[in-house]
C-alpha cells in the first residue's frame, strides 16, 4: 500500500515528482504518464499519478490526497493552479521551491516563443510565492521549512539565497498571472 501524500492540487503533485529523485537510481526527473483526462477532484479525494524515471526507466505509482484548504477546492483541480490556499506545501520544502524557480528561469532563457517564455516566468514567480508561504514573520525561513538534511544544509550554507527580501525582489521582476492579487 502506497503512502498518500497530501497536496493542494494535481499540479503540486507533478512538481513534487519533478524535484524528487528516483528511488531506484537517485536521479530523475520523473515523467508523469496520464493515459486519459483525470476526473475532477474534491477535498479529500485520492488520485494516482503513474511515473517513469527519465534516467533509468523505473516506473511506479504515487498516491496523493487533495488537501485544498478552506474555500479552494474549485481552483485546486485547475491544471495550472499549484496551491490556491495560504498553507505551505506538505511535500515540497522552501529549498525545493527555489530549485523549481531555477528550473523555470533556465527554461525561460532557452525558450524562443514569447508567450511560452512569459508562461515559464510566471510559473517561476509562483514557485517563489510558494516558498514565501513558509516564512511567517522572519527574514529567513524557519528550520521546519526544510524537510530533509540536504535542504537544511542548503539553507545553512547559503542563508542569503533564502532571504525573504531577495525572494520578494526576484518575484517583483517577473510577470504574473492575471488575478493573482498583484495587479496587472
């Protein structure tokens, strides 16, 4: 029986798989395989994602449960919504969100289509917003914002990279999706 990981959306589950190394080869990334359109989700629903490691080809199934937070179930099933609640992720820690930010920034630099580049930059900003959900009132994320030893070491080695002010400044330079509360 698989462990059911609580996520705020299908997209958060996919991003979790993008930053989680393969259990067999410790590489990755994982490619999510969906053979048919997924059914709509509601708070508490379980859903499976089938994945294949792009490095070694190992396949497995991960089981997730939707924990959308109060009043967010309608947008939690959106294919682009990461986490419509104010709660931080249960599966991707602050360093993981900064890793994803870097992935989207790198992908945007290589993208030649302006619309796709903008979309990647918007997603990079959303990753920074998810990281900031861990911070509370502090300038640095609390120790609980790192879910494993590797993440804790990253935060300890380079605290300037995790400074709230830096993340806010980086996000302010990026385009944003309409309706995200930051204007147009």
